[in-house]
C-alpha cells in the first residue's frame, strides 16, 4: 500500500521526505560542513578538492559547482542545508529563494514588496498560476542533461523496471510480522560470549536456556528484525534524548561503551522499510525521531548473539528502534503498547513479502544503583511474563512506579516489551492468541533476572 503523499502535485514544490533525504544525504551533510569557518575557507580555496572528499554523486557535485539550487534539490538537497552553501557565497535567503524562480533578483524582491506570490492557480499542478512552469535551469544543468541523456534514459528505464518489480511484489504480498521475541540484554552476557566463558558453571545454565531459541531461529528465520531496545548513554547523551528513535541508515556499527567495541558484526539496516515505518507511524500521530547516525550498544548486540549465536555476519537485516528509559519521563506502558499496534500497521502496509520479527529487549527485574542495587523479584517477573502472554492490554496499564517498586529502577526497561507485544495479530483482532514457542527464566546474570519469551503469530 503506497504511503499518503498528497504533496506530490503541489506545483513548483519538492517536499523533503525520507526518499529525498536518502537521495540527498551526502549533499546535505556536505552543506552542513560549511558551518565551520575552516571548511568554508578550504572549499573556497579549491572547490573540486573539497568536493572530492564527499561521497556525493557527480551530478550533485555539478549542481553545487553551478550553484543551481533547483538542480541541487532535484538530487535530494533541502533548502536549510543548501542555505549553508548560499551563506558561504554571502547570499541572503531572499536571493537564494529568488534564484529558483527564474525571475531576476530585483523582480523577485519587487514581487515580495508588492505582497508576494499569489496562491491562486498555484495550489495544484496543472492550474494556470505563475508557478506552474518547469523549474528554472542554469546553463550548466541544461548542458548536463544534454550530455547525460543516455544515462538519464537508462535511469528512467531503471525506475520503470523497479516500479514494475515493486508492482509484481505488491501482488506477491506485503510484509508480515511472524513472531515476537523478548529477552534481557545484560552486558556481562556479551562479555561472557566475547571472552569464551559461556561453558563456565555460572553461565552454562543461562546459555542452555537459549539453545532452543537458536534452533527455533534457524527454522523461523525472518528477513528483518525490528529490534526495540534502549540506548544506554551510548549514541544519545544528555545533548539529545529522543523518546522513540528509529534507525533508518544502511548500517550501524557496534559502539565502544568503554571496553572497546564488541567483536560482533556490524548491523545491516533496511532503509526502505525503516523509512516507510517512520512515515506511516508518524502519520498515525506517533512522533518518532529519525536517526541516520547510530552506533548500537549491548542493548541491541547481546540479544542478537543470544538468538543468532556468533556468526561472521548477522543473517538478517535489523531496524534498530531505541526507546528512552534512562531519563524520566519515559514513555508509559500504555503508549508503548499503542505504538506497537501502529508499528504493526506500518509493517503490514509495506509492499514486499518480507517476514519481519519484532523484538522487545531489556529487563527483567534489576536495580543498578544505590543501597537497593541487586533487587530481584522473581514472582513479579514471572507474573509479568504470564500477563504479557495472556492479558497484554491489562498489563499495559501498570504505571511506572510499580515497575520501579517491584522490579527495581532499571526494571523499567520492561516497558519496551509492550511495543513488541502490541504488534502481534491477536491485539489487532486479526489472529488468535500467539503460540508460546519458548519461555525461559533465570537468576542471575550480573545484577539482573533474565527472562525470555518467543511468541509466534498463528
Ligand atoms: C546490567 C543490566 C543491564 O540491563 C544493563 O543495561 C547494564 C548492566 C547488569 O545487570 O549488570
Ligand atoms: Fe539495560
């Protein structure tokens, strides 16, 4: 199902959405670099040499050299980023905006003084207003189009073929959530794997609990894992605290949390599905933060090891989804449960027959601070597992304070499990209760009670 993009037929206008952002990523990041005086000086001294440092397309570089903003926008540029280039040349926003209209600087300024451009005839493509014409083109852009006609034709053919394939996929089906997986994510589990200690008496019972999971995963491997986890002051410090952040990049490096990066493969993303989910979920009124630069910490990599072992490369693509459970206010269980339902609708409206699992990680009971450190509440944890399976909507009503009192201050990580549970088909009313493929509980791993569930959609 195509996403709602009603802005496609506004004349003379390019809306900067996820598709444009992906296309223009390095062009826009290059523009950002011009916010440093030292970089502006280097760029002005030798444009070609400076541009050579950026992995932009040749066309983007040509558009920059030509200072053709319409052309730059066509290749994915956004005006607030491109404005850094204009500012480097000493241009005002009025000069930059006017340069894209085909009018002279004076005529544009006079139009603004006379009250600005009228929306009459300029609301829809094909009306008779004065913004309906093709974008003004610099001589350099015209020449580029002439000399690249073959490449452009090939691109149009390619786009057509891609659309046809997408069309074929659409008839083949849409993405589906096949199962949800829940697990704790203690860093010491990662250290035990990395240091070859999994067979030691302390660790053996814990890893034994995940043997059936790895076997299940071999038989039920998805194409993509939508992995809900929390960032532990790793990619997000106090400079930025997004409540819900979706990773839309092509890859994510394992972070150095102070011990050196874990020796695990880098995580490969799924930018198209992630952008689709971002757009769909935001259109369902959940305001996600979109993240293109993200290093993933133990919250993500330890669950990957527990379910996939230690392969050379991870066998699935992963969409990291980070939830703030560090600085209060953190999202409520209710909000997480509703968000899971929105994520399900987003995934199942993606026109490709992908098998997607959604994971909820973190928890169970643990407290890592103060005189109450070490708190474990087996009874509460097991009741949480029971209720997550059987009555998640009721469980979602539990307030934060109960998690803190009963499961310890860091036990609040468990709210993330409700996102995964909310995405299951019984919650949407489109399927029966999920099958419990595996359940495991163990105390302790470091300071934590470890809980694990696999629920299959029927
Ligand atoms: C521990 C558990 C966590 O969830 C975490 O993020 C850090 C440490 C622990 O039990 O040591
Ligand atoms: Fe944690």
